[in-house]
C-alpha cells in the first residue's frame, strides 16, 4: 500500500520537513477540526502529526516549535459520513486509493469519519511549541 504522501497532490511541503523516505504517520494524530466547504465541494481536516519534524525550518527551531499541524483537504467530495462523536484523544487516519477516488477513514474513539473524494492535498502546514504527548 502506498504511503499517504504518495497519493496526495504535491507532497513537497511535508516531505521537505520530514524527508522524502520516511513520511509521518497518520496513526495517533490529534484532530482539531473538520470543516465542510460547499466550494469544491471539500472537507478539511486539521490535525497535529505525531512525530516531530526531522528537517524543521530554522525559524521553527529558533522558536522551539516541535509540533507540526497540517490541513488535509479532500477535494471533490463524493461521499461523506460521520458516525458517533468524540472530542478527546488521539485519532487514527488512513488515506487510500480506491479505483478513481481517494478514501480517508478516521477512527476517533467512538467516532468514525469517512470521506470519499477525487483528490487530496495538504493545504496548510504550521508548527507550534507544545507537548506532543498531550491531548
């Protein structure tokens, strides 16, 4: 199965921070937000990656930023479901390619989010100083 960075559009931003050979895991992410947008239509999930960056920009290192937060946009949403609800704890995400679509599945405690879309892209990358072990 390809790594999630191999199936998104333009993964250069994340690869420049984490290196091209070892993409960050989507297991044990800290999910902050899910936004549904009529335009596209799209769904944006904003979450903290579980690993500190291997090649953080100098400005991040100088400020002590050790947690990377990304916005993953699912573009051209075909189907979306949300069952259950959760607002605490770590989430597990999996992005796979299925026929002519991408499927994002998120398991977050008793909640489950599924998004089927035409494409996916990391549309934001930021960092902050925090304790990545906290939820």
